[in-house]
């Protein structure tokens, strides 16, 4: 994701990480050397040329999630000193898997069977095949239409029916979704799916998927479904660039009525808040205060006519527009007044509970948790998440902390 708060954000992320990490993870269990941490045993290496491969160079990273490939515990059973290296062509993402270990038990996990789940189109079985694939890609360019570029980075737009070669490329692309996004669901084959790939020159960097829902009257709703970047490119500003590109495509599409997001993570929501706040600043100028807010009477909902005007111009959801407006209001609130801050917190709670209460009424029929198909299970998980927001008093301090960090970023960038 984008570099949200520079050092301030780094401190925020480190504080949250300390809640979950008591000691560094180990590759192998101390009590059983035949049990391996899959995330640490596997190394991906993106290679652009034959020379890079022979010099043992390339972009190296380890997967974030392998419980979707191996066991739910992220562990691999039956191998001692296990090391898995997956070389991947930087342009076409074709994999070559090398596995080494010192000992193996009789009941060891079948590694190649697991990798067959990841790479539905198969993987290269020899070094010769991998070198040949690298040579073939030397004169090729990324698939799709070039729609945006900044510095050495380029964003390409691909669709199943219109992008030549994308049907063959998609299985290799979605393999990264499986190991970099928790609980991922693969995009379908419908042409309503839009794939935005990000490359640095000819090396794959990231992916964003958007689905176009038909909602009648020859209109569509664009929903940003997934966004990922390779670890070395996270928090470098690429998330904001991608998000703005999604907005641009929606604004240019006459059929698009609204642009929404699918259940964003906390990190993504913060990046989205900053990006949207910057975009919406021009629209808020005539209704934002130009002085410190000293009373709760100066805080209020956005006028409905203004809200509808901004929705029409930006195609953003009303909730996200009002959220950005609340962030700006918070930026001007006199924080030295504990009474005013308490009243503002109550206002924030009331305003942000509204959509969650509506969702709760829709999802409550799945509350018993019985006989749920995957879609219903996802809805139940959403309900549990939204219920936590309804009882938001306990998390309000964290929400205000995020508002403060976002307001600090907006001041640093001289937006306010």
C-alpha cells in the first residue's frame, strides 16, 4: 500500500504488530525439525533475464500466506531442512520450482500436489525450460492497454475477451493472489472483470481487480475487489496511484454510476481515506470551516444537496464522502477541549453507525451459523465485523488516532 504517514505510520504499524509478535518466527519447529514454517521456507525470485538468473539475482520475497496452499497452520510436514525456491519470469510470471531437503518421512506432505493447486496452468519442470521462457520474453511487452504511467511505472488494463493472451496469463497472475492476500477468492472469467497490472519497466509489481456490476437502466457499479503489491513495493505510494486510476476509469465510463470497494482492510481503508480526502478537498472548500471549531453547534452533517452534488461529480459512495468530511471536521476541532472532543466522538459514533445498522438487519438471518455456504459465511464474517463497529465505543480511541494521523498527513502535504 501507499506510504501513508511516513515515520508516523511506521510507528502506528509497529505498535499494532507488537500485539501479535512476541518472538521472531522460526523456519523449523524446535520440538520437531520435520515441521517447517511454509512462509519462511519458500522464497520467490522474480527474474527478468538469463544473466540475472545465472548471477543468482532478482527480486526476492517470501509469501505472506501459505495456509491456503498447505495446512491451515502455515506449516509443512515431513521434511528436514526444507528449502523451496520459486523462480518466476518477471514479465509473464511463469514459475520454476526447486525443492531441497536433507531428510523426508514416509507420510510427508505432497508438495507438488499442493503447488498444482496454486498453478492451475502448470509450472516449468526444468532449468532449461525456465531459461527458454526468459529468452522468449526478452522481446515482449506487458499485456493490455497502457492507461497510466509515472516514472518507470506503467499501469495496463486487461480483460478476458479483449486482451490477447490474457486467458493464458491469468492463472499465473492469480497465483500471486493466493499467497499475498488472505482469504482470497479468484476473479471469474466474465468480461466484466477488469485487471489493472502495474509494471516497473518490464517487471511485474502489482495488480488491482475491478468488477462491473450491471444494475439496470444500462448502468453499472464499479467495485474494486482486490489490490496487491509485491512486498518491496508496498507503502511506496502505488496504492494511491492505483486507486486514482480506478476512479479515473469510472469517471470516464458513461455507464458507471458509482465506484465502491469490497470490504477493505484497515491499512487499505487508511490509504483510501487519505486519497479520497485529497480528492474531495476541492469539493469541501465552500462548506469547511476556516477557523478552529470551539463548539459542537459548529459540527454537523453535510448538506444533502452538496452531498448529492459531490456523489454525481466523483461517483463515490455517500458514506465515504461523509467519512472524509468528518476527517476534515476533526482537523479543525479544538482538541484542547475535552468536552468538545467527547461531543465530537459521540457525533462520529452516531454518523458512522448508520450504514452498519442497515447491514446488520440484512445479515442477521445468518446468525445461527448453520449450513452456511461460502457466500453466506462471508456475509456472517461481515456481520461480525460490523457488529464490532456498532459497539464502537471500545475502538473509538483508535479511530480518532487514525483521524489524527490522516489530518497530520494532510497538513504535511499542505492540503489544509
